[in-house]
């Protein structure tokens, strides 16, 4: 039996995060550390290998990036 893949996070969501990171001059590693997620998780999110994060993680991104 094959494992079911998560639906990738929407392009607009990923683009918004990346644009906000650039605006705050944050690297992937820095954002991951501040948000309490691993850099690998954030990388997989950006590479569309992960689905939309949990609400609490989205809220943390919003607070850190002013979005």
C-alpha cells in the first residue's frame, strides 16, 4: 500500500512567505529557528513536499513576518 502524499502548500502562500522573508532579511534557517520549526521542514514546505502548516505555525509566521 502506497502512502498518501500531502497536498502541497499553495503557490501564493509560499510566495508570500518568501517575499516577507526577503523583506525582513531573514534566511530560511533564521525563520525556522524563530518559528520553532526545523530548517528541513521549512525547506520541504518551500519545495512543495509538505502540505499547509498547522494553524499555530501559520500564526507564528504571520507574527514574525508582519503578514
